């Protein structure tokens, strides 16, 4: 088992080296040139939390979907890792205290957690028919 300190050190090293982090389904093809172009246009917007095609939950809150993909910026990810709420969210997702069942994708839990703890909603950055080929 990897300790929390070791995970935190590894995550901090990755955050220092990359500008953007994308979580996407392995079967999805992403037009990385178009995505990079779109990200260069929004690099000063905060928070840095974007999705190619966010879904809308029953209560009207947009949620990320890793089938199309979502992107976190370095500064946003670094700030998030520094707060205890990320551990609380990981524990809630593992225990499924939101009541969705274990079959839900990580993007849903990330969206719920960011909304619950920071009132942050994912912002659309692209369109699935132009920016990705979905499985």
C-alpha cells in the first residue's frame, strides 16, 4: 500500500511538471491539437476545470464525464491537493456515500466533490462531435 505522504509527493512532482491534466476514457480519441488551442485561450480563467462535453445532473449542476474527458489546470490541481477536502472526497467516493453505486465514473465524483466543497462547476471547453471520437 502506498502511503498518503508518498502519493502526495508523487502528485506534487507531477503537478510541477505539467500545465494541464486530462482524465479521459482510454477508448476515446481526443483531438489534442484542437484541445491545446482551446486551452491556450482559457489559460487565465479560474478555476481551471473544464470538460469537453459536461453532462447536466438532475439538479442542473454540470458534471464532468471522462468518456469525453475533463481537464484540470496545474494551479487548480496544486491548490486542491493542498486541502483536506480532497481526502474527504476520496473517502466518500470509495464508500459511495453519495449513493450512486460503484459503477459510477470518477468524473461524477470529482464534479460532486468540487461543487460540495468549493461550489465550483465544470466549464465546457469543447464539443464531442468536433473534439473527440467517443467509444
